[in-house]
C-alpha cells in the first residue's frame, strides 16, 4: 500500500513540476528598478526609479487600513548612522474601486519615482543596506511577492546627533506607515505617466479563487461523468460480483477492506496514467490547438457518432479478447500486482460502456485546455468509478439495497446514445467553420438537433422501440418527467431556425453569421437592422457577430479607423472557440453594448485558426520564447501577433487601440473576467472615455 501511495505522490510531483516549468513567470522580468541617493549635508533622500512593462503594475506604498493588496516597500533597518524621516514618498496612485470585491485599489504603472528620506548622524562614510519589496500584477493575474536588497554609499557629516527617543519614534512610524494613505504625496516629472487611468486589475487572491473554482468545476464535471459510467450495463452488474471477492469468507474483514481500497486506488491510478500519457507525450500543451484542428475534430465526431450508434443497439464495441485475457491472467497472481490487474480487467471489460463517456470527457477537457485540468478530470472520473467498490466492501450490507439490473439500464444507455450523437455534431461543426466549408451552417445544425432530441422524446414516451428494449406497458414517473423535459427542450430549439438567439446552447451552435440567412430567415440576408454602414463600399468589411459590421484584416481595419477617427476594437478569436461564441451571443448583443460596438468602434476579428494560406512573400518562421513557429496561414499570423504583443494565446481576448494602433490603457478583456455584460460594458466605456 505504501509503495502505491509513494508512486502516486511521486507521479503527482513530476506532473506539477512539468506544469510549473511551462508556465513560470518572474517578477523581475515585469518590473525594473534603480536606486540612488541625493545628499545635501545631513539630509539625504533615497530615490527609487521604478519601471513597469506594459499592462503590469505595482501597488502603492501607502495603503488604507484593511487593504488586502501587498504594498510596495522601501525598508531601512534601524541604525545609529542615520534616522528615518517620515514615510515613503510616492506619486499620487491610480485609484479604482473593485466592484466585485467591494474595495478600493491604489497602484502605479509605467514609470514612477519613490523616495525615502533619512537624516545622517554618522561622521564617517558608511554603506546603507535596504530591502525593496513589491508585488506586480496585470489585468488577469498577480505574480508572487518579491524582495531584493540594495546598497547605497552615504557620506558622513560633522554633526547631526539626534535624540534617541526621536529615532525610536521614527522607527515606529516606518513600521506602521503602510497603513496610512498619503493626502498630498510628492510627485515628479517621471511619475506623470502613472496618473493615466488604467483597467481595474484583479488581485492575486481573487485570481486564485477563480482558478480554484474553475478547477473544482472540472473535477465535478469529471466526477459526474464517472457516476454516469457506473450505471452503464457493462459496469453496474460488476459491482456486487467484484465486491464479493473482497468480502468472501476466507478473508478477514480487515484484509478485504484493505484489498478493496487497493483496488479502488488502482482504478484511479489507471485513469491518471491515461491522462499522464497525454501530458508526458507533450499533448497537454497541444490540446488547445488540437481542439480546433480539422482532423482531430472529425476523429472525435466519428468516434462519438459510432459510440452513439452502439448505445442505441446497432452493434457492440469490444476490445480484442487477447487484451482482456492477458490482463485477466495477471490478476490471478494475487497481491498488490494482482489487484492492480483486476482493476485493469474492469477498465478493459467495461470499455464498451465507459469508452464513449471517457472519450467525451477527454474531448471536453481538450477544448478547456491545460494538463492540470486534464489530470484533475481523470482523477475525478477514476475516483467516481472506484468509490462504490470501496464503499460496498467496507459496508457489504449495502449490496442488499442495490436495484437489480434490468430494462431501466438500457433506457439510460439509449438516452446517453442520443446525447452522444447530438454532441458529436459539435465537433463536425468546429471542423466545418474552421475550414469554411459551409456544410453545417447554423440552420442545418439546429435542424439536426431538433431531429435528434425529437426522436429521443418519442423514445422516452415509448413510441419508438430499439433492439435491446424491454416491452413498455406503462411509463414510470421519472421517465415521463424526463420525456417532458426533452420535449420542452426540442420546442425551445425550433425558433432558432428563424434567428432566435438560443442562449442556453449558443456555445455549441455555429455563430449566427455562419448561416444560410444571417440573422434568421425572417430577416433574409440583410442581417440585423442596426447596420448603418454600406459594407459594399468598404474594402475588407463583412457582417460579423450580432450583424455588426467588422473586418478580418488588421491593416484594413486600422486604415478605416483612421479615416472615420474611431478606436479599434481588436478581437482575437477562433472559429472553433466555444467561449468566443458565448461572448458574442450573450454579451455583445446586450443593450448598452451593441450600440457601442456598432457605432463607436471599428471591430477587427482576428481568427487564430484561419486556415487560409498567406502569400509566399509573407510566409516566414518566427522564434517566439525559444520556439520556432512557421507563419504560413492567416491564423498563424494572428497567433504570433497575440503571443508576441500580449504574451497570451487564449481566446477570446479583446484590446482597444487608438486609430493609429496604440493600445489604450484600459487593458484587455477576456471571457474569464468580462463574461458579465456589466463588466464588459464598463471596460468598453473606459476605453471610449479615455480616447475622448
């Protein structure tokens, strides 16, 4: 047992280390500093010239009581050579109110100068050693607090004795100054740029909470998928048979429980190993790219569609008998190795049922991105699958209360089969929009879903009978309620054929402009009625999300923005980006936002997965962070632009620029922090107000 636990711990540490190495950032790369001293006799001023890279900031030195942010500090140790005069002097900090956390934030950006005054008492020259500390953040995350030493040469003076009580008092002031906010801080020429208004940045504590919530969501999704697998006909009947092995008479109860726990841990380990194969082979970093890859999406479409048909009873999928028999022979050897291979037998034998669910989970996590999410998902799935075997071994009397397997299990299987087929078309749709084939436009996609869920409704009401179904004399209450729910959902989909937004499922649907009749059949090809621009007379302009006119070429958009003197709204997006569709359907069209996007900005949507090739004279190889990237398609071009200028590759990612292409100081917007329409509107209006 200890060996297995140690193996799991070592394995987790290895993966964690791989993840850290691929994502680590250093505060000293975001902030630079230079210390000097300006001395006039016994009066000396320590000067810190601090420079922050674009979109990064540090918090003020003087913060109000109760602030959670970490102040910037210039700490001077107590010394008989000098006494400290007052608090840190800093420019007037930028102030914003964080509505979500309901607190005030004070910070600096660009270039600033901070000062600290001392009164020299030593008659001899001496070296002053201090500590400079800060925490730097951008608009999406904070780096860990950072401290560094600095030394300055101070000249001695002929006089300057100070009362010891005064020195102690100044030390107390120095220790408590971070809780006082300066009313009239001293400013200088180099700090004027820091008074420009910037975006309401998220502090480290909020970011960590959001990441925790996001990872918990992944875990719960995978855990729920594991429980779905438990009630499948291939798995459910194996629970009592397997548990009885660990609680049979010839074993003591303690040994049976120990073996059952080993068995459950082995199931979890098997699924972690499956996830590790993806991570160790480097696929974890490619998952986000694969999620928009044409062949990858077609593969998942075929896999889920075939599995869906097998769930409906068309055929049965089984792994080669040699694989199962080989693992079964190992299980007979007993001990820890034997128990591990028993778990492997369960995993292989139940593959025909768990495979589709596990495949759907892997596909979903591939779109989500990240090896951490993948490993947490695999752990959650394996844990849900292992829990019943462990719990029933510890409490064997529970077996008597389990429902017997029967026709209801096949109903569950068929229900999941219809869902598999419906969601399979999402992967085909991603491939279609990425390649611009226009084979599966919005109306066709919605029609397919109406047909699939309509057939599921008839099945649940007993109007359709499939090969492995038992005769249905009367419907149970649960089945009737589920049938009614699916019927309501089917009816909900129908208005989507005429342009209804279908906000409940818009992330799965092709964008509204990727349709036979953009905006819906009732509006023909004219799209939304709020268009005020004749796109035929503007080179490169087309109808985009919500019927808003937009560009797909950055240079053409910038030229037009200069012509009409409007800010650029740069939208890094993707044809296969689920969160992009959510933002466009649920945020862009909201009152107070769509008016700004339509009339006050020039939108350029840069599709990072656009497969159209670049002209030969524009193709090149770019070295980005030590990695060579071939820029051969339009999507490659926009990917490199986003990664080189903004150090991120996630979509959607929005920035606002002046008509000549300079970033406004309201920072960026993304799905994680701005999916709330009110937040997105505030960010948008902040940029518009700055330009005015």
